[in-house]
């Protein structure tokens, strides 16, 4: 009888049927970890780039983000934490909270810190009176972390 084998056991080995789970994300939605990892690494390294530049009498000055005070150091460690979260997730360690939301929160915090440095040049770095390329790279990397966190959170939910 054609089609009668539909009623018989399709798994004669006795092994349990495959678990039904959520299908793996594909396309742009699967890029959340990759975007967060790359943006976190760039954020971390951008705090070692020049955030401020200027010139005085006979001298050219460039100040890296690390030397701009506590906010520059916090940006470095936020980038480090994002890279660590993605690496730990790749090795099977899970946070108690959804990783996408944690990365999103860290990216928002880094964006606020970098925007504070864009708006206000610290007095300690004078005569540096213009913003360097590293500050803009930090801002783009922080926004990239937010994008990676959003994609990761959409994949989690």
C-alpha cells in the first residue's frame, strides 16, 4: 500500500526523536554577536587613540582617551567587558540575564560616556582644543555595540 509506512515507526533505532527547538538565526539577525564583538574590540582600542588634539607655541599635542580621566578608562573597560561576554558565551557560559540586553546596556553607557567627552573637553588636556579621530571612532564603536546588542536581544526574544 502506498503511503502505509506513514503509520509505522520512522525511527527503528530506538533513539529519542530530535528535540524541537528554536531554529538558528540566519542572515543579519545572526550577526549580533559578531557586531558586538568587533565593536567592543574597537571601543576598547579606541580609548588608546587620540581623543583630543591641539597645538601650543612650537608644540603639537595629542591626548589619548586613557589620559582624559576616569571616563576614558571606563570606556576601555566597557569594551573589554563586551568582548569578554561574547567570548564567554562562545564557550558556553551564560549570564543570568539575556546577553543581548547586557550588551545593549553597556553600549548605551559607553555612548553616554563618549558623548560627554565629545561635548566637554576636560581642562586637564588644554591646550588640546579640537577633537581627534579616536573620539569619533569611539562614538561609532559605541553605537555599533548598541546595534549588536539590539540584534542579539532580538535573537534572544
